[in-house]
C-alpha cells in the first residue's frame, strides 16, 4: 500500500492526513498525538476509526491540522482517517458509516449581523 492522502473538516479546522502501513504511530503537527491532545476524550476520537475496524497497530498516520480549536481539530482528523480507511478497503465503509464516522458535521459559527450584539442577541432595548 502506498501513502493515502485525505482531508477532513470540522467548523474552522482542516486536517490533511497521510495514511501508510506501519506500527500504529499517529504524528500530529510533528508531535505524538498524546502530546498534542493531552485529554483522553480527544485521544479516543483519533483512535475510534481504528478500534471499530480492529486495526489499531496496522497503520501510521501523519497529520497536518490547522484552524479551529482542539475539539474541531480532533473531529476533523477522525473524519480524514475514516475516509482514508475506506480507500484502503471498501468493506470498511459499511462499518464506519453505521458508527457515524463518515458524516461531515456541517455546523459552523453563524455570522454576526449589523445592528446586533452577536449573531442573534440584540442590544438592550431602553424605553426611557
């Protein structure tokens, strides 16, 4: 297997990953993923596609991620890994899709409107 390149997005975060056969190393922006994401829930999100397919120690992943916060970045990486695993074997698609790992969460921040405090919040109205 050669390197597989896929992209995942979530909110403002964009993750570009390169998947290749290896020993299960995940490198995020030059650091180990456990160092980059110290919170256990974020680490679980990155390993989730591998655990659902029972291929934890088979692939190495090199990630370039930017934009957004840590949660958005972790979920963008998870989507990119899931897409790459579908390219490896088409049989993986049904398992990952049933877990909801191939769905792109399209929710983004609503823009601020002019004449308002925030996107929906208004300035305080004073009668007198």
